[in-house]
C-alpha cells in the first residue's frame, strides 16, 4: 500500500466517523425536539419524530433512568396519538403501520412501562416521576346501589360476567363487564387528593387492550411488535405488583392490566406470556384455590377469567356458537392450551360447586351465587367437551370422583327452571353425552329423570330443545325423532320471534351434542336421518323467509328513496315503516339461524367433528 492509498483510506474513515457522529447528533436533536412537542397540545409529529418519541419513552421507563417526569399533557398526547392511528393493520400502507406501531409503543411504554416503574419504586421516587401528572377529569364514582342497578339484578363484581336471560337474542350467556372501578364503587370511596395511587389509577383508566395492540390477531410471533416490546411481560409484572400491594386502593388496580391480558389471550394464545405461562402466573398471584369462600374476591376474579376464556376459545364446542371466535392458531391448539389450565383448576371448581350446591338449596335467587354457578358450569362444559381420545375416560372419572358431578346434579335440581340456569342445563347435558362415567352416574339418578319429565321440558315448552336432546343423552330409542320433531316445530313458527330464538338455541345445542358424542360412536347428524331431514326442511323455510325479507326491503327502499320529482316530505313520511327496526332485528336473527343451519348441513360424514377439531 503506497502513501496515497493510505491517505485515501484515512480520509474515508474520517468522513464515515464524522457522518456517524453527525447522524447521532441529528437523531438526538430530533428526539429532543419531538419530546418537546409532546409537551404541547395537538403535537404534529413526523413518522421519524414519533419513532424517536417511542425510543425515548422506552428508555425512560427503565429503572436506571433519572430525572424522569411525566406531565399531564404528555400522557394525554400519548392516548390521543394511539387513538388516532386506530387498531387495524390489515390493508394499511407501510408508513401507516409504522406510525401505528410507534404510537402503540409510546402509549405502552408510558401507561404500562412507566406505571410499572412507579408501582415498584419507593413512594418518594414515584412521586418525583408523577409530580407533574394529574388526571384531567377524575371519573365520577358510582355508588353500590348505582352499580347494581346499572348492571341489572345480576350485576357482576370485579369484571365478572352478567347473566343473560334465556330468551335473550344474544349469542352468549355471559358477558364480561369492563369494570376496573368496582372496588371503589363497592367501598364508595371518593378520592380527594392526588396520591401516587390516585395518579396510577388515572393512568390505568386509560389502559385499554386496543391501545397496546392486544386485540390485533396478526400481532404475534417472535418478531412481532407485541413480543419485541415485551408488553405482555410488563403487563403481567404490573398485575403481580398490584396484587402484592398491601394498600387496598392500589390492589384494586390489578383488574386493569388483567383486562388487557384477558383480551390478548382470547385472540392470541401463544407467545412468551401466552395462556400457558400467563394463567399460571395470574392464578399464583391471586392464590387461586388457597381459600374457597363466598367472600373471596380473588377467587371470583380467577374464575371469571377462566370462564371468559373458555367461552371465547371454546364457544363452538359448548353450544354457544356454531363458529370459533378469532384465535391465532388453529382452534384445537388454543383449546388444548386452555384445557391444560382448566384441568389443573378442577379441584378448585369442585369445591366451589359443592359450596354453591348447599347455598342454592335455600337461596337460589342470590345473584352472586348464580354468577359463581354459571361460571363454574362454563368451565366444566369446556373441560368435558374438549377432551382428546386419550383423556376422555379419565376426564369422566375425574368429574365424578372430584364431586363436581354430584354438586352439578344437585344444583340442576334446584335451578333447572330459572332463566339464569342455561349454562347449568347445557353443562349437565353435554357432560352426560361426552363422558361415559358421567352417563352411568346420571342415568341412575331417578330424581333427575323425574325432573326431565317435567312440563318445562315438554315438546311444546320453552325448554323443548333440552328435553329432546336429553333423550339422546340418555340413549332412548326414539331420541332422533324427538329432536327432529322439535326442530320442525320451531321452524314452522318463524313468524314468532321466540320461536326463532328457540330454533337457534336447539341448533347450537345439536351442534355441540354431535361433537360431544364423537368418541362414543353415536351420531345425531346422520345422512338421510330424521334430524338431517328436519334441518333441510328448516333451511328451506329460512331461505324463503330471507328472500321475502329482501323483496320487502328492496320495495321499501324504492318507495322511500329521495326523488327529484317528488319532494313531498309527507309522502315520504307515510311510506316509512315504523316497525323497520324490529323487522331488521328479526331478519338478522334469521340470517344467523341460516348460517348455523349451513354448518350443520355440511356436517354429514363427520365434518362437524373435523371442523371443530
């Protein structure tokens, strides 16, 4: 190498060093400028500036960072930015996706990462970080009376589901409430000063699943935003930190990160903090099973979480829906992960049901007991209907030996005719079909057979669908005829809204029963069989009605469509159908029935089992 070459190389290295230094300096300048913008209302940030803010927020959430101050304006801007980008990553441009990712990173690092740091640190350091942060408007606290009246007579505590009336037109028996303020409401505590806990509470009230990307099903895998940011780890750490607090007000905040995790696991069950590791840590933090008593708030939180996930992940196996809700892996993989957790929880569920069975004998109208019974029934149903061929026998034996079945039968005997008890009715029916040991036990209970002979289960009664399917569960010779007859009856009365809902319910139950019986070589949906023929006739009726609805709606639109010729408002007003909302609601219910029928009709030759598995 001669002297000229050496000088050229030296000059090149010098220019590269200067360029790198300049780039670093410019990034630092951009970061400082972007962070300054975040301290003013309605900041206008370029994509590069927003990504700089995201990096800065991640850095200051670390425990080794000093002189960190969160201001009210900065926190508000974090929430507004993530709200503005929305939650759909489906067909956005690359720049839009990068902006959405950066906005969620900013929000997560602030409302989860920084909140975790404050929750873990000393009171003095926590106050230093949040001294310039204050809730804009503290949410008005509801009283215990308001909480119950707003949630109905079955108002739930701690985010537990509300009981849905049997004749309701909703798909689910249980709907979880988003109530992170329940503890405050039940204690009727009003915050008069801004303690660290008050400030943390204000942050937690803004922590919604969509704002950290929890509900985006595509946000999965080792290289995903969710995994790279370790947001799941931070959420579970925050939950455990709140659980361990001796301050009751701060401990009440544990529901906020848990709500995000719950929605995440309902959509994506895999990941470093997926259902497997996540539920294990949640149950440990809540000390699930250590004390089974009516007043144990943590027990109810854990049971609600388990019941909710069973419903979301296993709806199509439990007679709640003919279709799986959105889950990341195949439904079978997600169900297998959850099933392992349910399997470990069965001893606790048995104790809960035994206590509830005693309570129901004297007070079957107690809303809190109804919630516990319904949730336990959901968990048991999922457990029995999602067994594998190798575990089917063991599950039946365990349900019997643990005391779960005896307690469930006693509860059924006390509440079978109540509207809230659909989960109980469904559970005992599907358990009997799915497990040989359960069938052997139930078939010998004379009092249960007497109940099933009650007029409530007659062919012309509200619970006719259950009555007909119990014939199948108890292996009566004419069971197929009974099921076909009830389906036909409701299919012939579709002008009646109640009949539409009843038809939907028996179709969902039929779908679940067919799947539950898959290891017993017993079939309801046999090609050319009575039930399949009844389904075909019902489908023909449904098609005619949907076609009729379409014609009526098209004619109505033609009449009411604005015209250049006819601007007479009175003519248009007279042409409007005042019952249109009710008609549309009924049409939607019938369309739902049509979709379920298509699923059942395509299930000949065993497809119903393959689709569910």
